[in-house]
C-alpha cells in the first residue's frame, strides 16, 4: 500500500461513516478528532470504520483476495506483472495440437495396415468371400465344410505363391510354426430327432491336428483322415500365425514396425441349426524389428521429433508448476478468509464461497499437463521402439489435448457475453446431474424391457448395447422410421407391443423429458443474466470484496520487499510517533 494512502488512514473525521471516504481538505481538524478516533479504535469493522491496525489487516486481506480473482490483464495493470501463464498456455495449445496431429497420422497408418491385412486374410483363407456382403458368411452342407477346411490348409501351405504382400510364416528357431486344426464336440451323444429322443454327455472334448506349411504330404494325410462329428460338433477352430512389416512408415521418416498376426478361423455350429457361421479374427502384436537398416533417408527428422516431444514435456511441467502454485495460493487465501470470518462473526464460510478459491480451470490444466506428459513419454518410447502401445498413447494425448482446448473457455469468460454462458453451465450443472439421474432410471427401464421383449424379433434390440444406441438415436430424432419398419410381424402380440413401446418412449423423452431439460438451462440463464444486470452481490464473499473500490491501476496492489500487513503496521507506528512528538 503506498505511503500516502497509509498516512491518510489516521486523518479520518468523526463523520466518516456518513461521507464514505476521507477528505484531504480537512487535515487542520486532525488534532481535535484524534482522541475520539482512539476511543473508537476497538469498535467492530462491520458497524464502524475505525482506522486501526486491525482495519489495515482487513483491507490487505480484501485486496489480496481481489487480486487473486483478477484476470491476467487486470493483474498486469495492478502490479505490472506480465501474463506469462497466459502466454505459456497459448504456446502449449499450439505445440500440443501439432504433436497430436503428427501422432494421429502415424496411428492412422498403423490402424489402416491392420484393417487392410484383415481384409487380405479374409480373401486368402475364406472360400468365395465377397466384400461388403450383408448376410453372415455361413455354410450349410457337410461337403462345404470339408471344402472350406481343405481350402484354408492349401492356401496356408501355398502362401508364398498367392499373397502380394510381405507375409511370412512364424519361425520357432529354424522350424516354421504349424497350422493348428481343432474340433470341439460333445464327448458322447445319441440324437434321434425323429423319435424326439436324445442322450448327450455335456463334457466338451477337443481334438487338435498340426499341419506344417512346407510338408505337403502332411497336409494330404490330415485331409484324408479328417473326420467331423456333425451331430456332436460345436466348433472347428483353425489358428496360425503370420508375420509382416509395415514399410509405409519409411516414407514418413519413421522406423517400421514388425507385426505378428494371430489368425483364428472359426466354424461355429453351437446352435446345431444346420447353419455353420464362418468368422475370421486377427489378434495383432506389434514388435520391434530386431535387425534393420534403412538407407536413402536421414534420421534427422526422428531426432527432431524426439526433441520436440521433450520440449512439450518441459512446457507441460512448467505449466503444471505454475498452476499448482496458483491452486495452493487459493487454498491459503481460503484458510485466511475462513479464519477472518470466524473471528468476526463466529460462523464458518459456506462451501460455495470456499470452492470459489479453488479454480476449476487450474485443476483442468493440471490434469491435461499430467496426461500430456505421460502421453509424450509413451510417444517417445513408441518412436524409439521400446513400446508399441499406440492405443494407450492416443488415449492420453487425446484426452490431454481435449482438456487443453476446453481450458481456452476460461479466457473467453473474461468477456461479459461469453461469461454469462460459462456461469450458466456452472450453475446449471448440479440440477442437470440430478435430472440425468432421474431420467436415466426411466431410460434403463425401457432398455431392459426392449431387450427382453423385442430382442428376438428386431436386430436393433439383440443386445443391451444396441438397445441403448437405438433408443438414444430415437431421442435425437434419428433413424425413427427404419426402427419402426424393422420390426418383424411374426407375432401380432409382439408387433402391437412394439408400437406401444416405441410411441410411448418417443413421446415421453422428446416431448416431456427433453423439454424439461431445456427448461432447466433456460431458467438458469435468466437467473444469471438478472444477477449480472442488477450488479448486487449474491454471496458473502462477493459482498466482502465489493467494499474494496480500488481499481487495478490505482497502485495499491503493488508489492515491495515487505508484505502489505507489515507495511501498514510500520506506517501506522511512524504516524503515531510523529503525532506524539508534535504534541
């Protein structure tokens, strides 16, 4: 606090409560009112305005809290402190976005390579496979089952002459790993549908045969002695491993990855309905290539990428430190303010006022910094081929970047029109959570009902996941007519129930629940708008800060080597000693 302001604190007149501020033109009456000011020095600050050490401490606390809630521009005008934190956040947004785009392109190449290899294996090992077929790939005759098994074994043994990719068999030492053919079936069983009689042993047995790719006689022997128990058969599983290298990353100055594709072909006969469904799945393992050499490309770009990732980690660590310091400062001010209120009124500060000191935006930035640091470390490990967890890294970097961009809303809140929207979202959030809990119970009841009743007759209600997706689409007005039309009219009772079910759900959620949800938001917006137009403080903390009329550029917020309270105390003592000497 400047010396002129502190010195004038002792020049207050008896009628200070009526005028609201002191006047420099009445300094000649100082000696007459000095004794009366000393008598009133022990009065409560809320009822009178005595100028004492306690009042100076209150003013210092008020200014400290008000300075804490200022925006970067106001803090710059108050103390001349440059908004380094704001500049750092802007830089961080730019470099993190560049990092995310770069990693997204690399991850996209990995995912594309996996998907294209899956399509390749489907065409290589599934007989008469057609892309984009709507119907499930299935077979219906015993002869077709043998033909499909024979086709898979032949294609596996003739891989080098058929594939156009760089696929190769897996080796165990110097020997290729074999293809494994397993048949799962009930242990014993006699089934006579014509007589409506059966006898079955529920224990499942598995019979496996290995087929080596380079041994053609072994393949012929397997096919010759292969016997399938169709009445007791549950599934036939054919598994093998193929290896490949993703060479497209070389063009983007990245080291290629080596892939292990664990392929599983399943002929599912669990329903024994005469329809055997055929499915091909791949489990991909990404490994570091053990012996590699790349010529014609400079590794400089790889090193630059690693340096860029290290720069991002350093930036996030600085941002984390600054935001954590601000959070700790807010907590310290909250304790000081709470202690002050307890000493003045003997009551605790409401939780809504306490939470004002904990800036949620800083918590969001701290979370984004931690996620980005972990994601950047994983990205460095991926580029150096220490790890291959692309999905985990993308989750950390994606959420971290999302939080960073959401944090931009904090700076938009410094503008009046945008601040109304932000305050509306914050004020309406508790009511929205309560509303979602109540509406969610009704939503789940419809999900369970639709799944158990309509599941056997409608494809969109076969699982709880698809039921939830279908109903959520109906709430948003999407895919309504196909949902009504897709109901199979095999049962009149179920068809009538489906109509009642869908009509009541659409009417309830679109016309009632969704309208109530919009009403909650609009009512909160009107309330916040009226409060801002009236300008009347609504909380205890706001009323406390409203008594501080000092502008940011008034100069009272500047600090020197001593803190505000110590400076006030020393100036008060100096003034008192000077008045005593004059007497």
